C-alpha cells in the first residue's frame, strides 16, 4: 500500500493566504436596539415630573368641563322676595336668569334690567351654588292711611290699626276712605286684602293705564273702589283676578266707552253710562 504524505509546504502557504484575506476585511459590527420597558419609562417620567404634570392637566381639563358644561350649574331655582304687586315668575323672567350657567351671570346687568321696571325701586341679586338665585326687590309702596269718620288712622301692612295720625298725609301717601266705620280703635284688624289691593292699584293704575284716581275707598259691601276725575266709580272688590279686571278697564278706556259706574267683580262686568243705560 502506497502512502502519500501531505504537502506540508502547500498547506502552510494556503493557511497564510487565508489569514491575509481575513485581515484585509473590516470586522462586521452588529447593532442591537434595546427599547426600555414601560416600567422604566414611567419611572423616568415620574422622576422628571412629567407624569405628575400630565395627571394634573387631565384632572384640570375634566374639572373645567364639568363645572362649565354640566347642567347642575345652570340656574334652575330662582326665589323672589319683597314682591307684592309683581308676580315672582314675572320678576324672574325680567332678570333673565333661568337656565344660564351660574359662572357667566352678570349680576350688575341683571339688577339693571330689574330696575327698569316701573314698579321696582331697588333690586339685589344673590347667587348660590350650584343652581340657585335669590332676587330681593323693593316695590313702590305708598304709606297707607285709613280714613274713617273724617279721621286718618295709621295702618300697617297686615291691616292692624296703630292709632290716629298726628300729621297730615303728604301727597304720595295712600289714603283709603272708609264708608262703613265711624271710627277705628288701636289694634283693630282691618281687611288686609283690601290694603294690598289698594296698594297695587295706587301703583299699577298710573303706570299701566295712565289713570290717577282721585279717591281709593273701601265699603263693607263693595270692597275696594276708586273714583276718577271724570266722575267715574269703578268697583274692584277684592284682589282676585286683578289682571283681568285691569285688562277690561283698559279695553273700555281704549274704546272710549262712556260710563259713570263700572263693577268689575262679576264674571260679566256691569257698567252704566251718564244717561243711565246699563250694559
């Protein structure tokens, strides 16, 4: 058997050649991108304060949206105090507050609108979170005196007699002429509804109808009545259906219907003219 010995010289030359070729090639560099985990990101944001700022910003946006957009902060309950001639709902409507966001209510503007009404001398507005408003008004109310038997008596708003007046009434004082009583005694209780009606007529007739009564009187059978410069007697009775009574009187005056006597108490008012004809 013939044995062929390896060519050692050739093998060494080949090995050297491969080494030279390997040294001439640049080394291969492998880059590996490592992304930080969520925990590491949160810790980094927490450490820098950005996470706290983001949370505060989101909470503030949510709170502002709730405060300015939620119906809970729109005015729903409006209370009126101090009104007598005016209805509470009319005062509330005049202020123009219902349904408005409480944050954007201009109180000075609302008070100015209220003060434009002929019945209101002064007005105040108080807002109460979350959806309430309180309106206080001061109406034009002449002082009340009750005249019986030629003597004027001071009377409070409830109808209680305080005593005889010591001084003559001034021009803006409301005097109710009583044809029933000869005299009044202190602490005597008079018809409080008659007083409220007389006060309302003293204010509303000049403002709404341009009518200035020469006398506002009270009679046990008739209730409250007025007399005019034209010699007319107009019976109002009690304060029920006052708006309707005033509307009927306004229509008769607008149509220039002649009458000397008008009874507004029945559902079908009765009037009589100078010639004595009734309708």
